[in-house]
């Protein structure tokens, strides 16, 4: 059976909830007290509809990215836009798609057609999951106009989308839905919700309409009534979409790191598998492994940092699904390495002294002396190549940060 969130998905702009800065209709001209005149804002500028509304109404075709939190309407807006332009709409998820899928779609767009050619729109959900090679492959098709691209992302496209592709797309920023907007979305479900349960659900979802609808649907199916208690039970009994800003995200990465720290490779691999299965960004996991290699292994096994960096590079180059193997390789290795926090603890002890003492004078003999004047006033004087005397500032000479 089709999920409730899909059943009630808006089909046209008039049904869409939220993002008024992008799709709002603007204000009509006023006729009060005289002939029709343009409405102006406080700065004296004419008010008008949001940029996406204008594009839809004028049927303007261009590539763009929708950047916003989960459940704020990115996919729905893309579909409404494509429908309004009467375009052929192709939809991919970057989590489980790749070059072959793009080839297939581009090949389909090049087939001869009778009559007028419809515009071809390719929507890629979670486009930030495409690695650089995949984005490079996509670029020429967008450049030549073989397809019009709409990408949806929860991550800052400035960091996650390659510059050549980003420069060919407009970027629209979406906001999480307000409580009033969430209430309007829940009203569309036509499910009877007591006031207290509704308020709790809106607070729990945190602006994510899809999560709210999914929780509501699960509670109704399992328990036949909607209360705060049944909604809470529904969350426990239903695997909701993995929210990268939610509690489960932080709980799982915490369990993963702590398992490696405790030298428990089995537990580390289990929590890794949970994150991969939920579609967690592999680069997020790999970054944490690079940090872990220096923070928790450090001098005990210096090659751990090399391995962790190579895992990150593999994830960046290969992407899902194959890079999960590289993540597993790295996690198992890091979990079985000897552990040391010597360099980590030493650095933060030194940093504490910097914060406390400020910039203490650097000993003259180790200062840079690029000019004769500096040499004459004592810079670099007395420097020895393999000196045993402390190079720390005089006030910290007896300090020992790196413990044996």
C-alpha cells in the first residue's frame, strides 16, 4: 500500500505548505481609495511572488539545487516544477544510483520523438552523496542541455557539489517547517489527532513533515488511536528515516567510536553496518575515523592515520555501495590497533597554557633572523642544531606536555 506521505503529497503549488520565500504569491495590487496601484514594501520596492513561483508560472527551464533539512518539501517542489513545465521527469537517489543510471536516462532523452520535444528533468535526491567522479560524469549532460538538473541536498552545496556543476545551478535554500505549517500538513492527513498528541508530534518532528506523517501513520495502523503514548510507541516500533541531525545519528556514531576505542572490532563493525544501511554519508564516517586515528591511537601505531586517510580517499573516489568495504577494512584495523592518547592530551595541555599565559616571548636563539639588523639585536644567536636545552618560553621551561 502506498505510504500516507506519498498519498497526500501536493500535486500543485496551491496545495504546497511552507517555503513562502520561494513559492509565495506576493501581494495583489490594492484598489482601496482609488485606481489599482502596485503594492510596495517598507523600502518602496514592489512586492512580488517567490522566485520558484515566478519560474513555474512563466515556465522557465533551468537547473537548480534545493538545499534544506529533511521533510521540508524538496522532492515535492521538484515534482511540482516538472509537472508545471510538462516535462519528462526522471528521479534518482544518489544513495543507490551511479553512472549507469545517468547513462540510461540520458540515452532515453535522446530517443527520437514525434511532435514537440518535452523538456527532460533529472531529479537527484541527496545529490551530495555523489562523489566527485560521479558529479564530473554528470556535468557535460547538464552543460549541453541534454537534461535539466534538480538536486536535493541536506548539506551545504558549496562543500558537497563540485564547482563547475554548482556554477550551472541556482541554489534555493529551504527552511524547516514552522509549527503552524506542520499543523497544516497534519490536517491534510484527515486523521483525527487530539490536541495534546498533535502538539507533541509537531515538537518531536522538529519541522520534518515526512517524519511526522510516518509516525502518525504507524501509530494509527498499530494501535487504532492517536495519543502521545501510541505516538511514542510508534517511534520505537518503526524504523523511521535516518535523520542526520537526529538523536539516533549521534548515538550510533558515538557507539561506533567507543567500540573502536575499546578495541571491540565486532561491535565497531555492527554499528558501522547500521550507519551504512541507514544511508549515512560515508565521508562523515571516514572523517571520524581520521580523527580517531590521531586522537585515540596516535603514537602507539602511527600508520593508523595513513590507513584512515586512505579509507577517506577511497570513499571520496568510489562512493556507495563499494566504499562500505573500505570503511569496514578501516574500522576493523583501527579497532585492533594499540591505543595511545599521548599526543592528544599533550596538545590540549599546551593549548591550556596558551589560553592562560597568552603569547609568551619566544627564546631569542630560535627566532627567525632574515635581516642583519635582527641578527645584530640577538635573533638566532646561540642556536645549536641539536640543542638539549628547552626551547619553551622561559616561564614554561620546566613544562612537560608529552608524557612518557
